[in-house]
C-alpha cells in the first residue's frame, strides 16, 4: 500500500475562519449600501401618497368654501345683489365666524378664516363639515385663511367689496406643507 492512499493525505474541503469573516464583512457592507439606497426611495413613495391625499383634502375643502356666499351681507339667493350694493348695504368687515357659528353653520366664505385642525404639537383629527372625523387623515393638519384681495396679487388689503383670497395649507404626516389657494369674487 502506498502512503498516498492513507487518510492523512486527503485534503479536507471547506472555508477557513478568515474566509468566513471576510465573507460576512463583504455581505454587511453590501447590505448597508443597499439599505441606504432603498430607504430614500421608500420615503419618497410615502411622500407621493401623502401629496395625493393632501390634494384630495385641499380640493374638497376649497369646494366647500366656494359654495358659500361671498359675504355675510351678500344675497344668498344667487348673488343678484352684491354686498356693496343696495339694498344689502356694506360688506361685513368681520373676517371669521360671527358669534357662535361652527363649521356646520358657516354661511359665508370669511367664516372659514382661522379654521385649524391639528398643529405641530397636537395632531387633532380633521373633520368634515358636519363634524365627523375623516378616516385616513390621521397625522395631517390644516389651516385656512381668508383675506380681502381686490388686486388679485396675493396680498391682503382693506377693500372688502371685490375679492377674497382663500388659502388652505395642509401639512402631511411627514412634515411637507402643501398650499392650495383660490379666489372668491363678489358676484
């Protein structure tokens, strides 16, 4: 029998400890690179969903506001008489709700001025016009401002008989602010 046929001369196949450690290090580096590349993409994907939901909410609120009378002293039957014309008299100078009005009883555009749902410190639920919580908008906040803007330049002025700028600012759960604005003219 030759000595080459003994058990001691056979080579054992497998990984050494050094090869295993190097393999683990290479895998760890690969996974960390993949994770840093994938995480921003996942976050951007969530941002797109939040933007769509914010657009739906903003458009819905703007539609609600646009369907109200221009002013407290406006003709409610369709605007045949402007608040600045007889027999109605002058336009109201109050920007905001009159007395104890709630969103369900708002009757003119400027009643919405100052309406807020949630803020940076307290994420209150957003409600619809009848006071019911909107499902799916947890973590969103909304601020509405209404100002007189007769020049249509985005700057508040004192002329109360021509146009009102309605601005709805939605803040998504990821902190992005999305602003929607429209005008309501006195007619």
